C-alpha cells in the first residue's frame, strides 16, 4: 500500500479531473487564441503581444536578476524589444524556417533574441552556455544554422570557419570584430523599429524550435517542434502549474533544455504571468533569496536541485521568508518520496512530479494540485492524452505490470521530426498508433504511473525484474548516502547482479562495515533481491546537467568500455 497525500488547493484551475479526462478535446481551447479568428499564427505574438492587446501591457512579464544586474520588463517592453529583434533578423536576411541559434548565459537578451527569432519565422535553436567546441560544432553542423546570437566570451567555442552555413554571428557585448561575419546586437537593435510589421504569420505546423538531446547512443538528435505546441503549453501551465494571472512563476531550468523553453518561456507567458529569471550558478542561499525577494508563488525545478537544497544546513533555509510559495513542481528524473517529505516539512507544501521528454514537447503525466498524490508516482495523464503500459507487440498490459511507457500519438506538442534523421524519428513510432518513450513503468489500479527506469536500465536478476530507481530512492534515504546510481552488472549465474555506486555524505568512511550496513538496510526496507551485491564508493557520480545520474557512464566504467557522447555531462 502506498501512501496517499490529499490535495491542498481548493481553487485549483483543474477541476473534475475524472470528468474532464472523458470529455476534453484539444479543439475546445482553440478559441483562446486570436488565430482562431484571424488565421495569423505566431507563438511569440501569443506569448507577448496578445497581452498588450488585452490591456495588460503594464504587467511585469520578465523580472531578471543576477549578481550584477536587475531589470524588469513589462509585456509592452517585451513587445517592443522582440519586434526590434525580429526586424534585426529580417534585415540580416533570416528567412522563414532558417535556424537561428542562441548560445549565451541566461540574460534578458537571450529571451528577447529567442522570441524575436520565432517572431521573424525562424526556428530557434537554444544551446546551453556550457557546451564546448565539439558539442557546439555538431549541433550547428547538423542543423545548418545560418545565424547565431552569442557573447564575445563564447565566440572561441564556435568553429565558424568550418561551418559553411553559418554566416551571421550576432554578438551581445562591446567587443565586436571588424572583419568577418560579425554584427553588434546592440547596434542592430538600436537601428530596428519597435513596430510589429516584422512578425511572420505562419501556420500551426510550421517549425518553431529545435532542441538537441542526447540518446543513449550516437550523436545528438535535433528534436523539432512547431507552433501548434502552444495549445498544450498554455493548457498544461493552467492545469498543472496552476498559473493564475497574478502569479509570480519561477522555472529554474535554462532555455538550453526543453523545460527552460516550454515552461521557462512559453507556458507562463501564454498565460500572461510574471516570469522570474535568475542568472548565474546555483547556490542554496541565492535560490531562497530569489523566492523571498521576488515573492515567487509557483516554483518548477528538479529533484537534483531539491536534493542539494536538502543537503544544505538547516540554518540557511531558516533565514528566509518563503511564505509566498503556494505550489511546487518537479521534472526530469525520479522524484524520491524522501524529497516529497522534505518539501512538506520545510515549505508545508507537496512537491508535484511531472513526466515528459524533450520529444513530447510538453507535460504528459503529472500530479495536479486538485488530485491526491502518491509520493514516488509521476501521477496521471493530462486530459486529452492517453498513456498506457504496453508490451513489445503493442498490447496494453494490466495494472501493476512493468512494460513500455507509451502514449497514443496526436497530442499537440509532439515533436514533428528529428532533424534530418527520419530513421531515428520512426523508431519512436514503430508500434502503430503509439509513441514509445523508452521509459519502463507500471500503472497501478488507480491509474497512477510509476517510473522504473529507462528501458535499457531495468535489471533482470535471477529471473526477477528490478527497477534501479526504486533501489536508488531507498539508498538515498540511508543517512550515509548523498547520491546513488544502480546498474545491472552481467553475471554468469544470475544474468545480472545489482551494483550500486555511492557517494557518501560528509563524515562517513568508505568502509566495509558501511557497505554491510547499507546492504542490510536495503534488504530490510525493500527485499533481498533488491540488495546490491556490489557497492562501490565514489567521490561524485556522473550526472547530466539536468541532474540525471548517467547510468550509461556507470555501466561503461564497470565494463571498461568507452562511455560514448558525454556532451550533456555536468563537469563540476
Ligand atoms: C527523460 C527525458 C522534459 C523535462 C526534462 C527531461 C526522465 C523526465 C521524469 C519524471 C522520472 C523522468 C525520463 C524521460 N524523466 N521526467 N518525472 N520521473 N523520470 O527531459 O532530457 O528529454 O529526458 O527524463 O527517463 O524519458 P529529457
């Protein structure tokens, strides 16, 4: 029996989930958007200009802060600035469908450039600022980008002389080289009018954004999304983020990752709320300070961040007034029940898990402020989406059986292609009617989905299927364990045995006694067949920048094999 936590919000935007699930159609909300009548579609217009047209031009849209800068932009300010950026791109001959990359640290210019590019009809390609030369090169090469907006500091990581398609480099900064394909962002913006005649009206199925993501093998894939996604960004931001007009929303993700665009830009701005952007690196003090100072009401982050906050001394959190918060959400990796309990203890709020992927473009399986939560579960599909657990032949499996987490095709934000890689794209849809996520999960008798691991991470040991997440979650509940990654290690007798890599908390020794203690803890808490036969202590574990433990790298260490593409690995 799993624990059930009752909902806290009586005025949540999502009401009558069970009924809505039966009756809702995506077409029902087309009338929210002006293109429903005018036929003029553009994501950037719907995010920004529409609110000015609706008389909310003075409402703060973006509050930006880093250690040296603090700025507020209203919707009217952003309308003018993104129009200028659209004019800038047009003057530089960016045409509809061209790929315009944005490669810089979080700043107002990043958000203005990205929306300006979309306004001009381009496909925006955000690149995380920490990417080094090879990662930058492979993405610009594959996408054949014509234009990039970057900073003088990052220029040395762009091998532009080897990239024949890349002929415009717009630099956000003072030092702009005289010769070569360089343009000054600030000069170009100054020379551009704020009028809205630079908006390219497109169709719902025209390209809007290209996010590169690594698979478990091969080079990064360009996941291509279209303007149509706005319908789902808008609606999930209501149902799941529960955004109301006066909310102050903070999504901590960088726009280099899909969370940082779908919910760091589109979801909140389609709903006209104030969006907080914090530049610079993570520190617990700084994050709590941001919530207190900006009076953040809705906060969307990731389990790793919560775990880092959890590990920080209690005195830190006690210094801040965090009473503005009313709703907290998580994405990207399994949300351990331990973290949910911590959230309840320190904020008096449930942390709501959400499941989706770069490829899905928007949230699909979620916990809602209006529905009970089962800690450790990802929740239930949003209305308008049918998810199921299927076997390799496409047969739906009964409750509590592990299998492929799959979604019936046709939700609005679904990727439309993998850039120049139809084969890869088709692999996701190899079973007719279904999108195969690559995740393994089960659904319980109440319709809640429980994540078990990536497909290739599920461990079969002595004939038993074991999900690594369950073990990892339990391991991090042990007082000595800071981080844990679990893999299956090939074994003649058992098929696989369970091996755990563990980083211990300060004050604990890498001793055999501790290994034994951890093993008997797992045996007592989970089961004998879940016990890691092998434990190896590490100083830190390999993680992606979005915080996922890279089991693939652990496996490669274990088997003494090359670890493959490491461009998304966090190196600090
Ligand atoms: C993979 C997609 C889209 C947001 C950021 C990650 C894992 C995502 C959860 C969750 C357990 C999760 C899955 C998925 N994942 N959300 N709530 N619980 N796992 O996007 O980098 O495209 O990764 O992240 O394995 O397939 P991404």
